[in-house]
């Protein structure tokens, strides 16, 4: 199961298909594409496993590997964690 790290509000702004996201816990600001933001917004709704998350965002079988990489990258930025 993946979830937002408690305390994240996902304050963000959008320009075209790029999103600037503020990390409430670290004070860092990150620039993401639409795919990463879609994952973060889905996780804001509550914890979910990778397979269910793939279904929610419409990721096909060939995109699940890139979703797994994205989840690890977002975790390394201290935005999400495995629950």
C-alpha cells in the first residue's frame, strides 16, 4: 500500500501540463509532469496498492513498470511512503 506521508497537503500550482508542488515537511518545491501529479492526487484520497493505483490512473500493463519507478522516486522525495 502506498500513501502520502502524513502532513502533506500537496499545495500545488499548474502551468500547462507542469505542476509545482510544495513539500510541507521538507520545505522543498518540486516540478512534476501530469503523470506524477495524478498519482499524488490519487494518493491524497487514501492509501492504495500499486495495482489499484494503476487502474485508477488508467495505466496499462506496459506502463506499470514506469509507475513502479515513479512511486520509488516520489518516496525518495519524502512525499509518499509504503504503508
